[in-house]
């Protein structure tokens, strides 16, 4: 997913989600994919979001646990 990010500028989240997952809503807040990507981006130092990586990954972990 991170390879699809432009080196400069921005990309619309819906377009990125469609390119990566075939679903324009795949990166909507609260989805497993969104939580995982936020955690990966935070770990790589690529996000300006003011949320800790643990918090970013928590949404996908709690959702995954609920399904188990």
C-alpha cells in the first residue's frame, strides 16, 4: 500500500483504496485496512497524524479480535 503513495503531493483516499483493495471505501475510518495502514505509515514515519502508532493499530486489532 505504501508503494502506491506519491513521493510528492497527495492522493485521494478513495482512489488509493480502489487501487490497493478494489474498494473505494476500503480505507474509510474504522476499517481493518485503514487501521493497519495508519499503523504502517506511522511506523515508517510517513504520517503527520497526531496519533501514536499503537492507537492507529488498535482499531484493526480490536476489530480482528471481535471476529475471532
